[in-house]
C-alpha cells in the first residue's frame, strides 16, 4: 500500500503530466485568412517532496508548471514557413524541437 508521500507524489505527477502535453508546447493551428499560425510555448517545471515519521504526519509535496508563449510558426498561402518570436531573441526551427 503506498504511503501518504507516494500518493501525493503520484497526484502531483499526474497533474503535471496533464499540463505538459505536446499540445501545450505546440498549440493548435489557427487560420487567419491565407495564413496559418501555430503557437509555440516554453514550459518550466518544478517539483519537490518531503517526508517524515508517519506517526507524526509530516509529509508534503509540491510542484508547479509555467507555460510561457515564445513564438508563432507562420505558414503563408505559398507554404513559406517563418518563425515570429514574441521577444527580441531570434529562434530557428531547430531550437523549437
């Protein structure tokens, strides 16, 4: 039978797994006239767990995720692909992978 800490870790990991999906990093395409926009995001994760003596009840766990939009992949009517960044820094297609 899993301990309280193990159960908490499983719950947090399941929630983080739900948040961090491919669809979260590379969003669903959006059609805007003849242009297709595909949002790209960066995901940062943090996780921690602690424990103690069961008879004292000292257990804990925590985790978090941050999703930050970083760019759009832009595909025009002729099929030309460009990356439009949301910051001054340029990205290449290879850096998005």
